[in-house]
C-alpha cells in the first residue's frame, strides 16, 4: 500500500506475510489426470513468512481456477495434491480422464523461499515420475 503524505513524501507499507509483488509463481508441466493416476504436489517454504497457496490449471488452452489450497508455514512443507483435486470438484470443474494439464501454483511468500515439486504415480504399474516445473527449467 502506498500513501501520499502532506509533506510531499511517499510512504510504503506491506502487511507481514503478503508478498503479492514478488511472491512465488511456479508452473508444474503436464500433470496427467485419470482414475489410475495419483498426483504428487508439494510446496516447500524455507523462509520465515507463511504463504497462502492458490492454483490455476490450463487444460489444452482452457484455464480454470483460482483454487484456494490452504497455506504453507515457515520452514515447512505442504502437500497440496488432494486439496487441488477437491477444489476442482467443489468448483464444479472437471479434467478429462487421460488428459494432461499445466498447474500454476502461487504462494504469497518470497519467491526465493518457495519451491514446488510435482510428480505422479501410475497406480496399476507402481511407476513414480517427476515432472518439470518452471523452477527446474531455470536451474
């Protein structure tokens, strides 16, 4: 929040924990959806500030969301896959069985403190696979 004081100075204030301008936005690419798939999505926060977690999905060019997925505390990890699946269902949205979607995770904590990990398991085969994210492409 920026305010203009009568003595011609500009003062800036930011509520603790709200990092909207430099918060974290990470996309997990090509997450498969289906009855035989268990998704893994984790948010890791190495910092001292909590962050609210939201997500959007892009399914073949069609965006859905914003889905509220809870929060991640300081110096902790939060599993968000189940919360995302529930949020999609609760919103009345659906993802076609057998399709792959890009999931953008937004966390209102400093970008340098947040890491997002994505993967999935093919239940019938027991295969576990990691997925690329914008963070792994940048490394």
